[in-house]
C-alpha cells in the first residue's frame, strides 16, 4: 500500500511521535516534580535560588521545543 519508502516514512513518523510522547511524559511526570521538590527542600536563597528555580521552566520549554520541532 505504501511501498518501501512510504512504509519506512510511516514507521519513522510513528517512532518519532512515540519518542516525543515519552519525552513529554518523563519531563512532566518525573523530572519537573523531582527538581521542584528538591529545590523546595534545599536551603538555597538569593540569586542561586532564583537561577535554580528556572530549571523546571527550561525543562518544560525543552519539551515544547521538541514537540514543535517534530511537527
């Protein structure tokens, strides 16, 4: 139905979408809450706390860029 190239392209697209979904789930469900909890329990103040508090935002931005780049 697809031919050799069409089937390979369809498989690549499915693999890419599955990878993006796994990446987003890992970042949203595991990485961001763990980092946020660690930062909340650490006794960090001042400028280092401000810089480190941006880490979850950058991880979410990474996931968004990965999704945007895939499509």
